[in-house]
C-alpha cells in the first residue's frame, strides 16, 4: 500500500461519501491540527488576561506568535523578524498597497490571471491615487519558455509596483518568481509575490526568491486552520507596513505591530507549528513528490474525454488546469453549474472557471487523494458530460 492515498481520509473530517479534488480553494485541516487549535483556545479561555497580556503580547518580543514565526520562517528559508501574521493574502496585499506611495499615472503591473480580490484591491488603490493598473497578457494554451521576459517587457518607465502570482489560481500555473523578480527589479520595479498556493505545495526559499514582499496562506497546502497567512518583507524598513486596523501597538515596529490588533482569536497562527509537525511527520519532500506525481498521473484518464492540460507539465505542481472542449462559447455560469452540479449530484468536489474564452477544470492532488478519484471523475464526466459538451 502506498504511504499516501484514500486510506488517509480518516485523518480529516471530510464527508465519507465525497470525492475531493479541490483542496486548492479552501484547504482542509487535519483533525490533529484542529485539536491543537482547540487546546490553544482552552489555554486562552482558562486565563484570558495572562494569555493576551503575556503569551501573545507584543511587549514580549519572544511571545508565542514570534516563536511560531521563527519556526515557520526557517521552513521557508528566511527569518522570523521579516514575517508578520495576517488572516489571508488579500489582507497582506492591501497592507502593502496601503503603504505604497503612488502618484497619478504611476503603474501597478499584474498578470491577466491575477486573483480577483487582488485585482479589485489594485483597482481601488488606483482610483484613490490616480495610478493605472497594467496587465501582462499570458494567453493559453501556454507555450512560452520566456515567462520572465514577457512579464518584464510589460513594465514601463512608469511601473512602480508589480504583484505577481507564484501559482495562479484559475489556471494553476507555477511561475518562475525568482527570475521574474530579478527581471523586474532590474527595471526599478518593486515586487510583491502572491504565493497563496505555494506554502506546502512548493519548496520555498523566500530569501532566494528575493521579492520585496511575499504573502501566502497556510490553510491550503500547509494544513493549518482557516485564517492563517503571513506577510514577508525582505527589508522591513522599505515601507512603513502597519495593520489595516489601527490598534494599541500600531506604532510598534514591523512585525510586532501585527501581533496584537485588538482582542481576536489568534489560535490559527499559534497552530502553525502543529501543522508543520503534521507535515514533518509525513515528510515535506515526500508530500510534494506525491502531489506532483499524482497530478501528473491524472492526465491520462482525463485525456480519454478530450480534456487537455493548458500548459506544459513543468508549469504545474499539485494543481493542474484542463481545457474542457465545448461546442459553443463558454459563459461564466458554465463553471458554477459544473462545480455545484457535480457535488450535488455526484458528490465530487472540483474547481472550474470560465477563463480566456475556455471552460477550465482545475483539479487538486492531495495526500488523501488517489488516482482512482481522478478515474471516478473521468467516468462521471464521460457519462454525464458538462455544459456545452
């Protein structure tokens, strides 16, 4: 028996009759990690005063949050003093945008596959400052081997900031962010990497990537509870990064000012170490190898129904996006019909999107998933079809 596969499902609370091929959207937290979070909550509620005044207080530079940040940072090739905890990458992006100075006609560069919440945040910043959002177009099917050059070419003399996906959400493409960062910084552009899907899915070294700011969530591929993410600043003094909410420690230096933003439940952050324990118990490298291999193995069954990956194998990791051919033009509702219909009728959870005029099916490998799950999905797709087939 393989070390990973459906026999690990009891480690999660996932519904027993479901086939789960969309770990990427919201993750799934193992029972043992949730139990560790419950233990932290009990600690908080047994003595709330001591918990907030000492255990997680920024007045203690070695508080429990800082200890967790130190361990997480080492896992990602950096140091804890460059790491602040936030609830999600969208909060991190808005934190950088709020602090970043822009003038009318300055430009912010994003990819055309930018996550919608990030796009809306950039548009809001541009409305407030008179700056402009510029998109680098990366059409699919993706064949270019000069991604960094194409993205850097989209930057102009007016480009001040670029927000680049590490693993793009809808198309699931993995971009060479270290190379992209160097190319953009050589043109004087500050770079923020939206690595929402990267932590746990890729072998990260943030200092080697070299981006000015990097954010990722921990509740997806790092198996942590919902509401756990981080903002990494290569040089914390470059911007006066402060939490979006003004609270007691707002004027403290980065990252301490993020440790206490009013009275809130910080147990998701404190549970990152138990999540890391879970990963190390199973082997971080072994997990990544399984995820990539299983995702690749899924190509063959999907090919039987004409579903084709939208990019070369080297541009995918644990997630892969397929083009589902249609007899008519795609409409946005096609994706939602596919997502909801397959769960309601077949108990299969997938992700889908109407993207660049195509219906994309995005499938996630995971250590509780096996090739038989991809086979089952293929059989159902073949039998029932999909919108516009």
